[in-house]
């Protein structure tokens, strides 16, 4: 029987001491990573929706979201390279979407590089729908804008 690795992942609000590890994962994951200063700013502004996933007390991934009135926004999500494809990202998204819903978000948006087919499939599997493209959003690359409607009937169990 295959072991459920998601049960080993604890999702919690990030602590200030986690930010260096979040930055390390950010730089391993993105072509144009956020600076540590910006990640610290996002931490101060989004405490309830700045989450880390950890296994055996080691941070292995994070998700950062914000909310403006009833619109949630996934700002960043990344998983340590050795922990990818183990449903850590799915678990982080489930928890953050539940939190966003509980604090008043009815719709959540996010942006994805058009070339990032794997991420597009990940978000579509979570129920996000592609809506439109923004040309040159990432400098020379276009972004696909995704939306997901949240409701009590599609609330994810945490």
C-alpha cells in the first residue's frame, strides 16, 4: 500500500524565522524570484494567508495569498525541488483557499507563465479556470490569468 505523504505535511502560518527558508525555496523555484525584502513585506501584510508546509519540522514549501474585499489573490506558491510531485502544493492550496473563503473571499485569482504547462494543469485540477492572457506580464513572457469561485459547496476539507 502506498504511503500518503500529504498526511506527513503540516501546514501552518509562517513565522518570521521561516522567511530565510521561504526565500531559499523561492530562489530555487523561479526565474525571477521575489527578493527577501519583498517576501518580508508580504509576510507583514498577509500573516493569516502566508503559510508554510513542513515535514519533520523542516519547511518544504509555502503559499502566499492576499485578500482585497471579496477577491483573493495567490501571490506565490513554491515547493522545494526534492518535495515536488508529492501533493505538498495541493495541500497548501487547499488550506489557503479555505482560509480565504473563511475571511470573505468569493473569488480567487492567480497568474501563471504561459509556458508553465505543469502549473497550468495543477491549477486547473484544483478548479481554476483560465480567463484571459496578459501580454508581456513577465517581461518577455505572457501570463494566463486564472479564477476560481469559492463557496460553501466547493469548500475543500482541510
